[in-house]
C-alpha cells in the first residue's frame, strides 16, 4: 500500500509536546494544522494507515467489503442492541474513516452549514418528552466565521444566495458549483413544478484548480472511495500537508490509543497507544485533544477509568457515550426515458431545503433536506439498485440491470435524529477487539418522530419523482436504524457540568487540560450532513484553545 | 460521511452476503497475487478451493443467476474462477459458509427432484425450481453474492468480470476522466441555457 510516511518532525515519547491529538480526520486534521501553525508542538495519533492518492483504487469490493478506508469489523468488532434491556449481538453497527484524513477521505462531500435554527431549536419549539433536546451553548453567529473559514481553507464549490433558506454568510463560496448532472436537472424541474426551491449542492470537491490542487475529473468514485485526484477537500490533501509543513506537527499512523493518562492532580499527562508492532507507548503531552469521532472518543474516555473517574474519564455527568444520533435517511428511486449516466461525476448536484423546518401542524418534530443522486457502483447497484418488484436473479433480473443502470436515479432525504439518552456508545461486557480491549457496544432505537420525518421525506420524494417525469418510481421502506455513519452527540457541549461533558471551549468540565472536538460535541443532529459543522467546530476550537494556551489557562 | 444509504443497503437487505464478506482481510501480498491470478485466470481448469463437483455446481448456479443469452452472462465473466480465487485468498473465512451453502443446495436438489444426483445434472427448469425453493435463504444469497461480485467487480481483482462483460452489459465504463454533459437531460439543460 502506501509508501513510507513523508518527511516530518519527530518528537521523542518522553518529551511532553504541547498537544497530543487523537485522530487525524474531519476535526483532528483541522486542529493539527491550526495549532501547529499557531506555534504549538503537536503529535497526532491516528489508528489507521497513512495512504496517499496513489493508493486509491476504483475497486468497489475491496473498499466496501474489505474496509480499505474504514474500521474493520474483523479486528474491531461491535455489538448492537436496540435498547438497554436487550442483549447485544455481535454485528457490524457503525462505520468511520480509519486512516490519516479520516471520514472525509471517503465521504460523499456534501457540505452543508447548519442554519440558525439548529442551535436554538429547543427554546423555539419546546422540549420533547423522553429526549435531551436542548439548545447549543453557542449560536450560528458564533460559528459563521468558522463555516466561512472551513469553506475557504478546505475548498468548497457552491452558489451563495441560491437558496432562500440559507443562513446569512460573510463570504461566498470560493469555487463555483460543480456542473449539473441529469439527476440534478430532473430533480430541479420536478421540485420547481411543486413550488420548491432547488439549488446547487454545496460540495467539498473543487470545481476548478484551487490552492495547488487539480479540479475534479468527474470519474464518479466519490462516496466510499478516496479521490485519486486529490480534488475531494478532505484533510488528506489540505490540512495534513500544511500541518507537516510547519515543522511542528508529527502525524503517527497505526497508533491505536487505549488510555488517556491522568496524574494525581486530576490533569492528563499523555496518551498510551499501541504502535504498528503492537508495542505500547506513552506519548507525554501538556494537553490532550480527542478528535477520534463520535464513537471512539467516548469509548476512549470509558476505557480511561481511574480511581478518580471510576465511570470513565471526564464522566462526572454520566453522559459520556449517551445521546448518540445517526441522522436518518430516506430513499426513493425513479426510471427515465433517456440515459442519465449517473455513474459519472460527483454524487449530488441539486438539493432542496424546503423541509429544513417542517410544519408544526404535522404533529411531530423533524426536518431535513432532499438531494438527487446515484447511490450505486455496479456491484451495489446489482444488489440494491433495482425496484423491489424486479426479480433478483434470472433473465428478468439481467434485463432490468441493463435497463435501469444508466436510466435511473434516487432521491435521498437527510434528516434529524433526536437525542435520546438510551441511544449510546458503551463498552461491551464480553466481546474484545484484536488488541484485547472491550469492543464498542452500540444501543440505538430511532425516536418515533425521526421515523415519521423519514417517511415524510419518502412521500415528498415520490411526488418530486412523479413531477420530474419518471416512467416508474419506487420507495425504499422506512426501517429502524441498526447501523450508523454519522456519529454524533456522545459527549455533548453545554454550560452545565451536570448535563453536558464539554464546555463551549471544548474543554471537559472535569479535566482542565483535556479537550474533545468531533461529532461527539453535537447537542442536536442538524439535518443529516454534519461534516462541515464538525470542521467549523474544529476551527473554532482551535482559536479557543490557542487563546487559553497563550493565556496560560490550560 | 454521507454513506448511510449504500452501506445500509449493502449490509441490510443484500444480505448476509456482504455482511459476512466484511469479515475478511487484505494484505498487499494478496493484491499482488490477485493480479497474477487475474492474468492467468480462465486458462486452467484447476481450482484452489472448489472441488470439481462444487465448481460445476457453482457454474450451473451462476448461469441461472445471470444467464447467457444474446449477451454474455456469469459464465463468460469467469465468476467460477473469481470465486475460487477469493475463497482461497482474501475470503478464506467464507469457506465454511460456502461449503454449507453447497450442502444446502444438494439437499434441496434431493428434496425437489428425488433421486437426482447433482444440481448440474438437472434440467434448466429443475434447477430453477430448486433455486426458487431456497431463494430466501442465506445459503442461496451467499452463492448469489459471489456471482454478482464476480460479474460486476473490478477485473483487476481475481479475474472476474472478464473482458468487462458485466460492465458492458449495463453501460458502465471505468474511466478516470469525464467531461459534461454526462447524460441526456443535462445536455438538454445546457442547450436551453446557451
């Protein structure tokens, strides 16, 4: 696979660096660049390999079934149960990016800001029984400069002002929208007929050359794949080389952290990790930032038990791992008269936000967006891309594969998940990973309102497909989630140490030199596209942590 | 991060197959072997994992999943060699489930056509009857999964999708560069604007 790691600064284990960052992905990559550029010494511990664009292949089977870019269930098993009353069963329950650059290396590249309402929704709409629905302690106005920074520093293509629902912004997108695909055209026409407001999807893919990177070549392998052009604006071709270039940042791949060390004064002193050979090391640091994603960050805290924190580090609230939110997705497909050839170029070119907030008269909480796309590569299409009525083998199957592949698309809805305390990441009692650590146990059952919202999106999608002239349309059934990709809410931010894990500076309420910044920081789920908010939080956290460090307040 | 749908589909309805296949491993060595194997595949009738009986049964099964008609089917895509390659290298952990699936197939043959000796020896109509009787089972789906993967997978992996017959069937091309317009509707849209 990948060649040796690029030349970079090396720190001895015994030298306490300013910051150890656990994770090099959406947030860790940003924190590494920002803090190293701000003059601090940084060691990034990343569980996965350091791959380069040359390692990325158009091999659907290896990427999906052999976890080329993601956590491998065989080595890191998970268990799943719907409620704490059920027995957890060993089965794949979630996916995250496991490599330098993290999840955004393989993500679809949808890049949506949160809207103003996302931060203040509980106070506007009221609390919801049986949930931890709450306002964030920060607002959209606090975040706006950092959304802008994320878009400009990473490279995002889009059209400011194209959606009447967009929140205010201080700058346009740095790059024009990607060329519209046939799915976008049909969706736009159908949605307009129904009075909706389709607009060019903001995508973290560069439509023109940008900051030394080449523009997207429309090869069609975004979702689930690494970009061999480096045109997808993940941390891998952006934040990581810039962090290295400071001469103050060392990225250590194949470094699997098992514990954060705590001293007698209640301060963390570093991270214990297994290196590639399985040997244990302790990297000393003056402060530690966990950016390991919404599942591994709480798991690592729960693994870091001590006399002072018998229920897990920084867990005096008991909320570490709780309020897990996956977002839900709806799906409906359509067949058209002429070829769309959706296997070319990026997945998504048009979206609507007309249902970002839904009519309270519907009687349930929720909201989201809908996009038009092609979800499939050839193998996944053959498994799942045909309407349910079509036989799954034989002559009719073969004919349908031939007919539908170039002429169909799907509408995907992306929606809210309510924070429910039982939905959680915890440590499994019996199952262990390949390093002998307790496996991750996932407990998850969608709130009824989340499923109603998903069904609402399916119904609207079917209407749009009809209005767009589909010859045939079909809906995929709405089912309870048993698998997650968006890993949100498990160490929520708040002002009250009793009801949250971190404060608005991303500092844990319990430990002054321990910070958490990733999907776990979320208070609410947003509308199904969390990555830009994770990265904007990381830019903001970098500023806050820099100010605290320079003021000797860490 | 926005990959719920596909992944859910892979692991959910599609089944057991991809869920199970997830459990396998890859090393760079194996990739190199895969390449070598891909170069040589099809030229030999020897198998690394399949018994001769299993290979002929799987060949007949595959030919019913994606039949050969006016266009090539699973047989021409070389899915038997592809599956044999996967099962003897990166998907070794699937050997047991696949062996169990062959046993289940044989048991269904005996049940549906009493006295029949093998799946291969049945008429096409009888084979279809046997497959319909077990099409909802994990045994059926693991075999079907390997057929589909061998028909549509990257030709660089294990010599399946030979001569890209799977991709040609559906109109897929694996190129590193495309320019708009990509399809009929965006071509019309751009015309309307100019």
